């Protein structure tokens, strides 16, 4: 058997092993997407409970007190931003897309910017663009790791000097989209959006007897707002991770298709080379037989 046939056989074996790895990674990515999406859905009931609690606290306030963002000019204070990225490979332009979107939005604001980056690669890109990075955090590797990260983000942003007077916090992340894998989005966490507040107050209490908040409701409202922010950050992180795995899943599907095409080509060449080697051996046998026959006749 020729060296080319042995080489092709080795290449086919290597490509087959690589395809097994790719298909395993594809299955893991698909499973991870489902877990992160389910974690967001699991927050639905808790989100509704927090919203109803905020409704009970806010329904007695004057309308003017529900738009704190109008009390100071837009340029007052510093703008804080939390940017969720990825520190793993095989995600295409995941980090580039979200950083470009965050920079486009933040650089248009006439205010000092403080950014908290989730992911070292995001931090590096923000720093290279001249944006001050107040903190960097590891990207969660599981659903269980999201809540501790969100707790740290809330604590660090709340205690940062730039956010002491009038907190202004935005969050940037990639959100899953059918057919498009993901798209970058932003959400203003603080001050609370007036349109969101109007929608909150427009809902109705599920029973005929609306509740009364004990003790004036200030402490309760602050606690509920903090829970609302926790839910928003948790959802942003989970959706970012789902988008990351969706990007990786698409990359693995493309790789699997490419390997299939490569294997088809290699196997075709292998069968052709192998048939040529067999034909050559048969011709040698026939030539040897004919030579022996001529000797016998002679």
C-alpha cells in the first residue's frame, strides 16, 4: 500500500476524532443555552412579586416624585456601565459587537464614565479605547455562579464614589435573537425609567383589596428596588451567556459541516488511491505471470 494511502487514512482518522470533539462541544453549548434560558424564565414569578410590591409602595406617591431623572441635567454626575462579555473562544465577534455598542452609547454622553467589565477580553478592549474600567469580574461558568457575581456588581456600583449622589447605571449585553444568534442591547437600570414606572403603576392588584405598606414604605421600597435591579442584572448576565453559547453552537455547526465535507473529500481520495494501488499490484501480478508463461514456453 502506498504512502499516500496511509497518509489519507491518518488524515481521515484525525478528522473523525476532531468531529467527535466538535459534536460534543455542540451538545454542551445547546445544553447550556437551555439552562440559561430556563434560569431567566424561572425569575418570572419573582419579578411579578417584586413589581406588585413596588406598585403597592409607589401608588401613593405624587407623580412628580416618580421621575427623579428630571431633577438634574443629563450631564450631572458620572455615568456607570456594566458590560457583559466572554472570556472563552469560538464565539466569533461576540466581544467586539458588545464593546462597540457600549462605546457608541457611552461616548455620546457628556459625562465622566465608569465601567465595570465582566470578562478580561472586554476589559482589554474598553481600556484600549480609553475608557476607565473601575472593576473586572470573571465570566460565570454556570447558572449557580450568576447570583454571586450580581451581588458583587451591586455592592461595587452602589459604593463607588461616582454613584453616591445620583446613581446613573446602564447595562450592556448581547441578547439572544432567533435566526440572528444575538444582538447588542442596553438597559438603563438607574434612575428608574419614567415609562417603566408608568407601566408599573398602570397594572392592577390581582385581588379586590390592595395592600397597605407598613411604616411608610421607604425602607420597603428601597429593598424592592434593589431586588428589581438584581433581577435585571441576573437576566442580563444569563441572556449574555445564552448568546455566547448560541454563537459557539453556530460555530460548532459550521465546523461540523466543514468536517463532513472534508471527510467526504478525503474518503473519495482514499478510495481512489487505494483502487489505484490495487490495480498496480494486479498489473504486477499479471506481468509476472505472463513473464513466467513465456519462459515456460521458451
